[in-house]
């Protein structure tokens, strides 16, 4: 005899008018999606050593500064979330504040940004998996099958219900953060290499020339935290859940990043860590955890880096699907992309299309003989990152413009002061990334120029699309980013 829960019945019931599963996600579920997209373990083990090498022992402060900046951004951003219910998130906010043409440009930026951030990471998945297999089993495998297997796995995760994704990401996130907490515990118990020191936060180590590079890395480490609002339609009590999840995500990432970078500095010592990072940046965290915890923990870290990348891919995949769903429902993209699975209640056609696009890009880079890390990851990720930073900047500017035109009871701090300050800080962050883009890509000036101009070119294409829709499909233009019916 079996027992069928109400959720099981709902999943199995056929429906010709399926919708996303409303009321499914709580604060923790949404935070899991957002923090998983940032891939904390991968960011720490893969990027933090470079931040230490280039910025010195003041690197932890850079992550705190980035976290504070994005918290300021979140103030206006989450205030806007109580007034705009459209599934278009970023582009809906920007449309409300800056008009439909700018909003259309933002919509295309969101597509290129999130797709770039996801598809490029299939190169990282291949590279990380190859390195882990070699370290654990001394075997070498080609990278293409790994990336294609990842595409299928992530595509299946997006096809299943949002509840399935939230549970899976919860497990994977606990694994990757747990191994870093284990490293921290070992260092704290043994007192580091020469005793614990707070020198990383002293002004003399924070205000150095290399901090500009650290800040560029640090802002990139938060990419995707703003996607909390994308899950509004599936959230329980979204006016409360979405802001809470946003603050939890950015607060956790800022404090956790700064703490773990400080921990690895203590593991080697203030005087020795830069030399250690220069000698073996890839192995810095593995060496630290082997010394303070044991070789078995280093083996686990190799495994959890791979699962960290998979979690990031699934989180971005779900975010992309919901953007495509919103644009399809509004008629900007083909209506077929707006179909929702009758049982899993997922935007499965959008997911299939995104997986197919990822496969095309991966196969194209493989056919060209590209390196999965140096080319596929860095060349595809970088314009995506710039695109998402630009969206954040436009959203910050849109907040005061929107609240200036509507009646509301929000305070000036939330609607003017915080978003204006956030816009200034985000513009600075974009400037840091662009002026140090060679550090991110290691590519030629020609390639870097193409990567930088991709985001503005896409935005201009969005302006042209808005003009075309207004002339040829005025109803679609009028309904763009409209509020959903009650």
C-alpha cells in the first residue's frame, strides 16, 4: 500500500494550462540557488590565490568591500521588488525606471549575460574534472565528453521541478562550504603558521595599488546573487522571501569569502603566503588543507570542486530558463519557449533550447581546438560578467527614476540615497574589471576589445529591437515587461 502526497498528485495530474509551481520556495531555497551560482569553493580555490598574489595580504578586505557595495545595491533593488511583480526581473525593473527601449536592451543583456556565465563554465567543468581525475586516479580524459555529460546532467536538473533543483543545490552547497569550514577549523585549532593575525585588515595592507585587481576579482565572485528576484513567481510570500534571500546571499558571500581568504593567509603566514601563491596558485588551498586537516580532505576538495561547478551551472540554467519564459510569454521570443511541463511545472522547452545552445558553443570551441579553460571559460564568461554588471548598474539607476514618478511610502534612503550610491560604486567596479580585463582573460588586446564591446553591442541591438517591435508589433511592445494579471 502506498501513500500519495498532495504534491505527488499535483505533479502527476495532467494539465493543459500548466504554470510555474507557486509557493514552492522559501528563503533558504532561493538563497541556495543564488549562492550556488557563485560557486564559493571554485572561487576560493581557483581565484583567491591570484587575488593574494596580486593584492597582497589585504585581499580579504577586498571581498568585504565588494560585499558592502552589493549590499548597498540590494537596498534599492529589494525595495523595487515589492512594487514590480513581472517575471522579467532585471529588465522589468529597468523598463519601469528608464523606459521600454532601455528595458529591451537590458533584456538582451540578461540573455547574453546569464548564458555567457553558464556556457563558459562548461569549460571550467571540463578542466576541473580533468584535474581531479588526474590528481585522484592519475588518468587523463578528453574534455569534450565531460562538458557534454555536464550539459545533459544540468539539462535534466532544469527539466525536473524547482523543488528537485533546490534540494540538490542545498546538498551540493553544504558539501562545498563544508570542506572550506573544515579547512578553517584546522587552521584555527592549530593557530595558523605563526599565530593568528589581523594584519590583513590594516589600512597599510588594504590601500595598496594591487587592491584594484582584488576588487575586480571580488566583484566577479558575487556574480548571480541578484537572481533572487527571478524566482518571485515560485516563492512563498515573495515580498518577504525575495528580499531576505537577497540579503542572506550577499551577506553570506561577503563574510564567507573574506573569512576563507584570511584563513588561507594564516595557514601559510603573512610573510610566506605570497611566495606560496606565486609558486603554486592552483595548489594553494589543497596544500593548506593537506597540512592542517589531511590528504583525505584534499581528495574531498577535488571532488567538491567538480560538484561546486555543477551546482553553479544548474543555478544559472534555472535563471536563464525563467528569463526566456518571461520573454516568450510577452511575445518577444517564440511562444513555444514559454511552455511549462504539466507534471514538473518547469519551463522545459526553454531548458532544452538553452542546453542545445550550450552544446553548439561547446562543440564550436572543441572543433576550433580551443582550450576549455583559457578560451571556452574565459572568453565566454567575460562578456557575460560585464553584461550582468551593466544590468546591475542600470537597475540601480532605474530605482530612483521609478520612485520619482509613482506614489509610494518608501523612505528616501531606500529609493534615492542607496541606489545612487550603488550606481557610483558599480560604475567603479565595471571600470576596474574593464581596465584589468587582461588579468581575467590572458588574451590579446584584439580579443579583449571584442569581449569588452560585446555587452554594449548587444544593448544597442536591444534598442533596435525595441524600435522594430514598436513599428511592426505594437501590441508586443506595449505589453513588454507588463505586470502579470492577479
